[in-house]
């Protein structure tokens, strides 16, 4: 950018929670970004489905780029416990810089290594743009949207640095030996003073790193591998995130803008709603430019999560208690304010079997309408309806798991997880290795005439726990109980039939308190008689 160029500063969107929507209209409606794993996401959710999908809620924070006020730097991009910027990108950059510094010290000594690293930090890394950016743009039909893009580091500063310092009579030999220790291919490319060849060698090293990492075989890793193998990631090039793909049509002649279909050219392929990238290269003489071809598919609309574009829960019809309320569980990354007629509860412990044969999970109210549930707090939700529009939960504030209640026995996961390979912590900080024998899932006991709602042993053949749901994990001593009914602070329960009575007929059966102790002369309160909850007024 020329120094005298005047750039109109952009206005950063208000920080908070959004859904990110691809601007390209699709017949199947699959346009919303949906996070389904630690490094798994695709723009394949629909408007009709996103209301209850926590993986479509994205915490976005940006600021105006101090080097180019016409664009934004993305400082937070987080969903389902995954922070792309602060959890992956920035730590990866710090790790690479740390390994580089360590290698330089190893080869050049502490003093020489520190001096070399300081020079590289200024002359090489300092010249790279390692941030993720957004830039305002108008769609083909005039909607406000953003490009999302990043730039691959140029190898020119690397080549220039090597050319200068490898010839130094004092430590030039050590610089060359350090490069040889990394890769002879990289050494030969630097000796040839060829930035493109240097980049080819860097890609080989990156590909080997991907193949040996836990991310091998993931969607994003496969996209990167495909680009590397097709020689489509070029040093110094800017790449734009799109939904769909790019098809390269080869003809006998190079691209001619006056005859695009009759010559080699790029075409947009919208067959699948999936992430891909295109570059801003305008010098491709054979296929022509990429970005103009995909049009709206490279543009992203921010949809604020609010009362209109809400997030809510949809309890199952079968999860209806005798009190007429519907129950479900939830575990999400973000704190939320309860907007609808919903109550949130935590489980603080469990009681031994009472005289009626039931085990009870001790429930405590955490929040009601207008109140906030902290981030990463596994809860039981009591709703008056199964309609998500009646059970709205507004994402609000920063993700601060440390604010979650420390007495909560409930656990949760963000993504569908295999039971036998799962390790979790409850709100009390206790760690568990989950097994089919010690996990208890939220359900209703349809074999019990009273249909109590609670936490029950999973059925044989169930191998996974669903994401964004809460569950109990028991100690060895507790695992003898197949299920736990919810008992609230006022002594009420979900599902067990309530019978109102008077003191005059207390002799009709044997009375027990909620701890299973026989009561000879019951007064006002709640008791168990013949397996039913009885309220004496």
C-alpha cells in the first residue's frame, strides 16, 4: 500500500456472539458455519436448524488493523471451547518462534543464537502478516458482508536473510550447518536464492508435520494437503475463505476474458457446502483470476445471536414430569442469560436408596429467568414448553469457566464422544475415566409406573455420549445405583406422583422421610408412602 494512499477506516462490528453465514444462496439452505469438532467445521447448517445448535454460536472479536485501517484483525474466533486465534494460531506461531530460537542457540551458542533470533524477528518474521483478517464487502444483491482472509508468508525475507548471514566469515558456516540440519532440500533452495523453491521445501516439511500430528485425516488437514499437492499454496499469496470449491477447466488455449468458456478458466463449484480457499492471484495467465469467479461464495455475513436470531433448547416430548414441566440438560462453552420461562439446576450430590427403593440426585437451583449461567456449566433445564422459541438462552459475556459453581457433580462434553476413551472433570474438579458402568445419562424410566426423570445407566450398545449434554459419572461406591431421580431443594421430585393428604389419614401406610428413615408421627412436610410422594399440609 502506497504511503500516500488514503484508506477509509472500517468500523469494527460489536464484539459478541454471532452466527456466520455464507452469502451464496443455496437451494438446500446449507450456509451456516457449524463447529462439530476441535478442528472440524463446515458451512453446512440451515437456518431452520441453527436455533438449537450450540456449534453455530461463534464468539467474534475484532479490531482495526493498525497497518491497514481498511481491514480488521480477528482477535477472537471461538466456538465449542475452540479458540482458533488464541488456542491454535497464536500458540502455533509462538511454538515455531520458540523452536527457532532454541535451534539457533544450539548451533550458534546462547549469545549468537539470541542475536540471530533478534535479527530474524525484525528482518523476517516482522515482515510477515500472520494475522487473520476481515474486510467489509457488498454482496451481489447489496447485503453487507465480509471477506475472511490470510496471507501466506513470503519467502523473500528468508532468502535475503540467508544470503546476508550465510556469507559472514565468523558465523556463516554455522548458519549453513543449521539449515542443513533441518533439510538439505531447504539448504539447496536457499543456496539457489530461489524463494519459490524455498517455499516448496517448507511445504514438504509442513506436510510431514501434518501427517505425524493428531490432526492427520481431519477436514482442514485434507484441504491443506490437497492444496499442497496441487501446488496451489504459494508464498506471499493471500487466500480467501469460501463455501464450495473451485473447478479448473483446461482448454487448449490460455485464459481469455473475452472468451472464458472457450479457453482455460476457473469455475465455481457449489456442489458441496464445505470450506475451501481461493487466492487473489491476478497473474495466472492460464486459468485467470480465482476470487472474482466465486463471487458471493467468498463473502460471509455476521448474524448477531439475539432475541430474533436466538439460541434455545428443545426438550424431548417424552421428558415431561408429573409437574407438567419438560426437562433437558445442556453444556455449552458460553455464559448465557435465561430469557424464557426456564430454570437451570446443578446436581450437588446423591443420596442413598430410600425406603421406596429410589436413589436421589440432590438438585440446587442455579438461575432463573433474567439470570446468568456461567460458561462451561453443565445444567439440568426445566422448561414450560418443548418449543425453543419459548426457551431462549442469550449468550452473554466472556468465557470464564472459573466462575462455574464448584459444587456441581455434572459433567459435559462439547462434541459427540466415545464413552470408553473419554476422560472428564465435574464441576467440583474431580476427574473420571468414563465407562459404560459408571456413566449415568439423563432420561426417563418408562418401566416405572411413576416415570421418574433422572440419570440412568446407558443401554447396552450405546457407545457415545452426545455433545452439549450433561451427565453424571459415579464413583465406584456410587455405581451400584442404576439411576438417580432428581430431588429439589423443597423436597419435590420430577416424575414421582404427588399425593396431597391430611394428617388425619397418616395411619393408612408407613411413612418415610426423603432420607429413607421411618417416621412414626409425621407432621407437615414431604414423605414417601407406598412408593409415592406424599405432602402433608
